[in-house]
C-alpha cells in the first residue's frame, strides 16, 4: 500500500467519524466541513439527493441522536476517489446537545443499517461526495 493510499484511508475514515460526531454533538453547521461543495445525501427514491447543509440545518436542536458506528471500511478507487461503508446503529432521542452525559438511552436502537460513502479529493483535502443508505434501515417507526 502506498503512502497516498494510506493517507486516503485514514482521512476518509476520519470523515465518517466526524460526520456522525457532528450529527450527534454539533454544531451541525460544521457538516459543510466533511462534504465536498457538490456533495449530496442520496435518498432511497433515486433522485438527485439533497444538499447536506440544508438537510441538517432543518433538524430540530432538540433532536440529539447517538450513533454507534462500526466496521468502517475505506477503499481507494483512484488517485482522487474512494468508496467506504460503515454499519450504524442509531439511538434517536430528544433533549439538548449539552445535556449532562450519559443520557438515558432508549431500550433498543431506533435504526440499524449500512451506510455507503463516495469520497473525492478536493483542493482542501478528502471530502464526502455521496452518502447513501446501503439498504433500508431497520426502523422502529418511532422517529
């Protein structure tokens, strides 16, 4: 493995972790720092996706999920592209981001699924270009 491939893997792995940290603890306006300028969150409908900044600016500040992320795998596909995946368990709750931790957790997760990522190397470094669910999440229907 070359140094460029190792750098790609490390930086893209970090983007996945930072993405979920921003969603869980904020500030959500920082989501722009992990996506490329033309980055999109792809929907299951197969349309052109949604702008991540607009999507997360619309979330209620009282929505404070906790995401447990595992099995993160990043694979370079070219000098400026890579793909990745992660399994995610989401505990969706309401409260305040600065609530005293640990929060009282729901008895079971609200969603479990696989997330697929596409990455691009940009002038400011690696960024998420596409984010999409690998399949429909197992959803408890409560959130």
